[in-house]
């Protein structure tokens, strides 16, 4: 058995600093989109289903051979009704299937990553200014998507997209082990920041890339990575233009990962409160009620 302890964790992760992370991710991106030979594609999907215990009965296509590529399987759609939204229209819905990595209050501008590690909103969003300040003293939730999970991301509440920011970075793994070891992990990896205006104020959905993931899509822009960013890029989506179509209702798909990663959900101060029963390590499902607006007259999450 491997000896426990932070020092041993660092040893186990050290090789990631040396890997050609983006070259590996480009190769995986290419391989997972191959449609032939069919027998190899089918064998890879079937092996993955067995290894990770994927529940294909929830998917629109429950047969391995129905998927033209491994990536089509990995980003599979679920059957209608498989992940219902909360009955309470005010409730904040979980945007993904996954596990709670951390959640809680943003201490001024700092978010908790793991024991001994914090990072700032400014670093996560790629700069200071009003975009970062809007979340000072707010609340955050970090949700890790494992390989077996559904990998589409949906809206936790209705919102108008105001800004999309693509930020360059590394592609470390975002596994629990790496999260414990690599300082500022989520602010170091390549990521896409989506800022929304909602009925409870500003909301951010941060889609964090990782090794073998390296490909993030949104429903309004399609595939954003690769190619990987070299500099910070920002697109504004002002109201009163054709971007009015970028008002997304709660439960609407807003993006997807091509392989597993992490989503970070941010709200501003005095906006929402998390479900008191949620804790780090908890399994969560898309559509599960995870919070309520502060001051809402409707106290029931469901």
C-alpha cells in the first residue's frame, strides 16, 4: 500500500509538470473522434463502460454500436426526463452530474481549493475589475466530473449571457489527488468563463479544462478549445443585439466537456444560500436543487 501523506501525494503528481500536456490532449482529441475501425471504437466504448460503471440505460442511445465515435459516446445525451429540474422555480439547480469538491463562502476574493490551498477570483477569471469584484463575498461551488459522469453542462438558473472569456493555461489533471497538491490548480488550467446576469444578480460558470479533456464547447460558440489560447480573449454579448437569443432558461444545455473536468459556479454576495445538507465529497446530479435565493418566500428546495 502506498504511504499516505502530502509528501507522497506530491511525488505521485510530480510527473504531470513534465508531461507535454497539450500534445497529449491533442492526440486524445484526434483519437476519440475516429470512426474506424468500427470494432476498435466499439471495444473502446464497451471497455470504458465496464471499467467506470457507466449507466447507459439513461442515455438516448443505450447501445454501444449506436455511437459513431468515442467522443459521441462520451458527450452522450440523456433521455428526456432523466434529470428533471426542481419543482420549485426559484431553486438553484445543479448544473452537472458529479461530486462536490468544495462549496461555501468566498472570503473577500479567495476561494478554497483544498487543505492548504486557496486561489483568488481575479486569478480564476483572468483579471481584476468589476467582473471579479461582483463576486467578492459571494458563494461558490466546485463540482468535479468523473469519467463515468454525464458531460453536458446546463444552466442552474435562467440568465442572459453577458461575457465569454477564454483563458490560456496548463492542462493538469483535476482529479481529487491533483486538486490537493497543485497550488491554484483551477486558476492555472486552461478555462472558459461564462458570465450571466440572472434574477439573483451576477453568476459565473467556469469550465476548467484538464489533460485529455482539452476540448470545451458552448452552445453559442461551438468548440472553443482546441486550438488552445495563447492570450486572454473576451467577447461581450450586449443586450439589444442578435445576442438577445443568448437568454438561457434553467436546465438548458450551455456547454460540454469532451472528456471529464470541473465546473466552478459563482454567485455574488447576499444572492443565494447553498443547501445546508451539501458537503464536499457528496454525489450530485444535474437538476438536483442545491440552493435558494436569499429572501425567497419559498423555502422548499424541491
